[in-house]
C-alpha cells in the first residue's frame, strides 16, 4: 500500500511551496515519524515526517515549486522488508565474531570484540533549527570542533548566523562528530549539517587504544579492523588501506577555505561571501530608500550642561548603580520626551492606514564586526537613567559575543544611531522600516559659538533627524529635533519631564 506525501496547507495566503530538500533518497527505507522532506514558502519552512514506515519514492525533485496539495512523493509500505535485509547485513559481523576466537589466529580475538561496538553505534542528526518565522536559512559561521573529533554532551559544536541573530548548537549526546557541511556555507532551516556517532570512539579514544596496542606485540593487525568505526589519530593522514574512510579523514582541511576569502588576479583582489547579517542589512537599507520618502533635518546641541552634570554626579552614580552615566541615556530620555510632544513621529504607515504607537521602545544601533544590529530598549518612558545605561551595556555584550536573541531586535518605534563614537561629524541616517524616524548623533567638537553677544568655545554636537515625509511634515520634524535639543541643553528639565 502506498501513502502519499502531499504539500500541506500552511497558511491562508500561501498557494505554493518549494521542495527545498529531501532528507532521504528515492528507494531508501524510512521509519514512521522520520523527517523526509523540508519545504519552503515565502514565509516559513516546514519539515514533513513520514506517516508510515516503508520505502520512499520521490516524485518531485529538489528545487521545484509546486502548488499546495501536490503529491511530491509516496511511501510503499509493502517494501519495508528491505530494512530488515539491511539490518541482517549489519548483524553479520557480530555473528562472525565467535569464529575467529575459535580459530588459529589469537590476534583476532580482541578485534571482533571491539568490532562489536559499531553494531551499537547510533547516528544523531544535527539540524539547523528554526530561528523565527521570517528566517528560512542560516550560515555556518564556525565549527568549534574538528571533523571526526570526540565530543561530549553539551559541547558547543557550531555557531550559526542568520540575517538577524547568531545561535550556538550543542551536542545532544557524546560521540564522534561527522561534519557534512563546511564553514561559510548557507543552508536551509532543517538541513542536516552533521551527525554524531553515539557509541563510536574518536581520536582521544584511539590514542589510548594505540598506546595499549604498542605494548602488545600481537596487536600489529589491529589498525586494519577499526577503520570502520574511526581512524587512529597518529595515522590519520596516511590511511589508504582503510577503505572509504580516507576521504573523510582529510575533510577538516576542506571546510576551512569554504566561504572564506579567495585570492583573484594574482592576489590583487580578494573575493569573499557576504555574511547573512551584512546581506540582510544591505537589503533592508535599499528597501528603506525605495519605499519611504526619506528627508533629513539638522540642528546642533551645546553639550556643556550634560558634560558638567556627568562630572558632578559620576562618582556617586557609579557607586549606587554599578555603571557609568553616559551620554546615550540622556538622548534616549530626550527622544522619549520628544515622541510624547510630537506623536506623529511615533507611528508608521501600513498600506493606506496609519498605525499610532502609544509605547516607547527605542532601538539603539550597535556596530559589530559582523555588521549593524539594532536591539530595542523596552518601555523607556518607565526606565530611569541607570536602567537605560545597564540595558545598553547588556546589549553591547550580547552583540559582541553573538548571543543576541531575535526578540531583542523586534518591535522598536524609533532608532538612535551614534556615529560620533567613530568620529563622524555629520551624516544622514537611513530609516529602520517600518519606523518613521531615526536620530543621528555625532562627535562632540569644541567650536566657537555666539553666546550673549560674545564668541565662546563650546562642546557642540550636530544632530540629524531622518524621517518619512509621507507621514511626518517638515514642521513636525523640526519641532521634534528642537525639542530634543532643548532637553539636552537643559538636563534638569529633562529629568523633571518638562
């Protein structure tokens, strides 16, 4: 009896799906509940599991787009006997073990006993996990363990990078790691990138086994039998007699160049793949330019009052809160006050509707080696200066060690970008859709300004507000930026929310 594998209905607006990856080949035996196929739509990826055990017959190949309800494969339940044949073949070496023990070759006694271990070896698949509804693929940023190395339960195996966050995969069980996909490769969610052979011994175990063998002259033939399980570390580069294992033994050298820079034009140029984060940022920025009417207005702020206040209270602030009072908390609190006074900027366009936000979740742009991320500080209207500073420090640490969560990046109503930390004097920041405004901070520079009819030297900063002119008029944008300027130049009024 044949059981059909159909493309399921995964949403009201989704009419087709892509056959992304078959996890089993046509003619392979599958077990009930085993993942056989990953499909992709324009929104999500789904794994399809076998409803029955049997033999898989693939009807639609990978990469094909088909309509919802299409039969892409069948499972023939009547041919499941092939599985028993495979199991019988795998059992054969165990039955053959007693014969050498009874024979005239005592050297083989220990080999079949060790050879019985492969029968208990279990393969655990390491798949790329789902990281969010809109994320369909991930990049293998780094393997922390070498191919064919022994790993323990809980060991960090790989770092995966998506267009938003990085995740670390840990070993579910101890065993020997078999890397299938090298570093730098982009793979779909659900892809098997490696396996762990539970019950097999890796290089550390083989080293001790060889040490024991060295003390036993009769064990000269020992290396000939274990290659089916693993390869002794000392002879890994030279195992031409080990059957199919030699190809795998050199695989650690293959993942390293994959996805890395490649020299071209006799070293005059270098080509490397863009990281997923960089690709996402690029796409995001181009989309912002194409879908919004971005305009920028400028002003400058005298930072004297804030700098003097920080000097006065810094020691006590650190003693009480355990963190320094920085400039960013002043800008966040000033932004919140300006959003309250000019609520049109705290909104967004959705089709022909305007969505008004009545909360104050402010995104703070943080630059990393991998690209720009914008974590969101929640409910900034309810946070004190110390809470804002601590939140920024926590996000900076997450950004640097790659532990940022997807939830940390979602839901902001406004963004602040500080190019001043890199020395930028002036810039026009790009909107972070679907937000309608972004504030650009710049470097503080001692400049001559006119004050009460006299020329004085003051620490000045240029401010830039980019906004969506479809929703925000010029008058509102200028009013918003002047409100921020007033709050910063009079921090006591800011603290009193005046």
